[in-house]
C-alpha cells in the first residue's frame, strides 16, 4: 500500500507505485518539478560514509509534511529542477542497505517505502523513490555516532534541511504524546456523537421489530481542516444528496442535511432514519446505520432469537469506510494513517412483559446469515451473542478513499476484529488479501457486490 502525495503525484503524472521510469525521466527541464519541502533530488546513492546524511534527509521529511527522495535525477542548482537522468543501482542488496541505515540511525525509525523504477525490463539500474509519509510519531532523531550518540532533530524548511531547537523538540514531543491521547479520545467522541444523534431521533418515533445499530468511525492521524460555513454546507448538500455511497446501489440514501458543532449531519427520509452520517471539519467522521436481523431458533441453552445480518454488516462497513475517507481526503486534506472503529449495538427489545430495573433493555444478538431457501429466517454463524461489540483497526487513509483492493483488506481487518467477539475468526465474505468471496454472500447482495467488484478491479473468488 504505497503512500500518497497528491502534489507530487500531480507533478509526476500518477501514483508513485504506478508511474514509469519514462515519466520520471520526462521531468528533466520541467520547471514545475522544482525541489521543495516535500521533494528532493539526488544524482547518486548515499555513500557508505554518508549514512548520517540519508538518516537526516529521511527524518527531516518525516518531521515535517512527508515527501519523496528521488535518487537517479540530478538537479540544476539554480532552478532546483531535474537536469539529467543518472541511473542508480536498484539491487536488493542496495535496498536492504537503505532500510538498515534508516533503522539503525533514527529513533524512532519512521516508515519508508522504496519504489524502484527500472530503466529497462530486467535491469538493476534506474530511478529509486524513497517515499516518507508525514509521521504521527515525530519528532524523529538522527543518532550522531561520532558525538557520543547525541540525538539531533532535522526538519525541512522549503528545500533546505535545518535542525530543531531545544524548545521546538520539546514542543514536538509534547504534541506527539498529546495527539496519541487525543486520537483515542477523538474516536470515542466521534462515535458517541453519531450514536447520540441517532438515539435522539429514535426517541421521536417508534421502530417496530428487532434490529441492530452499526456504527463505523474514522479519525485520521494527520487531521485536516474544513471551514463549516453556509457555502460549505450548500456544496456538501448538493454533492451528498445526489451521491450513491452504498456499494452496489445507485440510489442516494441521504435526503437532508443538518449542522452540528464542527460537523455536517446527513440523514435519510426515514422516521427514525436508517442512515445517519456525520462529517467533521478535521476529516473525522462516522456512520450509524440500521442493520436488519434474522429470527433464529432458540433453545434453553441459547435463548437469544435474533442475529444481525452479516452480508449487511460487510456492505455497510465497506461503504462507510470509502465514504468517510473520501470526505477526509478531498474536503479536509487529512492524510497519513487513520484509526478505525466499528460497533454493533443491539436495538432489539427484551421480551419480558415486566421491566425490572436490573433487566437489560436490549436482547443479546448473534451474527446470522440468510438461509439459502426461504427469506423469513436466518442461520446462526458464530457461537456467542452480545448486546454490544467493538472492532478496531488502523490503515492508510488514501487506500480507503481509492475504494479498490486495499479497501477490502482494511475492512477485512476491522470486521474480523468485530466478528471475533461472536466466535467467528473473520468475515467469510472477504479475505485478508482483499479478495471478494462471492459464494459467501446471499442474493441479491451477491450480485450487487460482485458487479461493483468487477467495476473497480477487485478479485472475486
């Protein structure tokens, strides 16, 4: 899952993992491809005695906004643009050396990706891209081995690398630990906000029968910023009321918008609504949706007679992740990795004719799948029932927004973490490598999701 850098992709002509050597060579003389705080050209590999220089360049970008080191393009010192192609070695040994240098000379070691572009098929020479996402673990320090292992903290200032002062280092550390705490708190607040909105609306209307509430929440590690004003609200309303975020559907579920504190709320026409989405100004967001349940056969050992439909859960998680990520990336500029959480909450009342104070209000739910014959009952999957269960995962934000195989991979991790509460190791509809298991779906959902998978290039088994 390659890191994404939208400004650099626009200059290079595509994603880092998809562009070719020819596209990179064509940057020579391109005045738009000048060096900046997120882009640096090197005509040769870092020499063995220049390990500290490589570590410094990597840390500087990780400590600022992230970026790409391009090895194999020389720069014109005056224009700061590529001036010539100078192919560098792309052997496995050379790439291992770079990874080892970063790991042994930086604390903590930031994430990097090495993307080789051969100058000819089978060649071991070409252009090497070192992609360095902005790091939520900043500040990263360079270990100065010749200075009694002193730590120094670089950062990018335009196309120049400078060093953080002691006060800046202290501020960066304070920010790191504060953000770690705040991300967990933020995820809980975003989730609670959408649950409160849903419960407030539900109090005004009666919902007959059993169902479950599914929430899906997303909080980027590197938040963005969106102004919530009348112009923004008009624009989002126009887009969202025409959009079809549900995978395999062409109809628009949202029919109205409301304004919340630093967020925009989307609702369907139901009373109470079956679909609620909240899009926050920092790129965070959440869905709260009603999940149908199937009646199950009860026994003395298993008194719980409803199971939440797994096909619906998987479809809704996929749809929510893609929709929320696109809001975060395109409207707020959030980037990097993102924390994900999903909750399955029973909203099926207990059958007790007398409500004793200690009696739970809601039944525990199983997971269930539609029977192959007949549409009025389900088959229990898993072994245990719960009133509430939670799943969590972490992934790259841009991978969710793209909506292809990486979306399935992330959803598989998140749903698997949820389903394990019910005694199910993973969602049978998806695999961890991003394959759609068509035979695990019931109709009509099978046709809907396989049609969508074919359109976006997802492998179906």
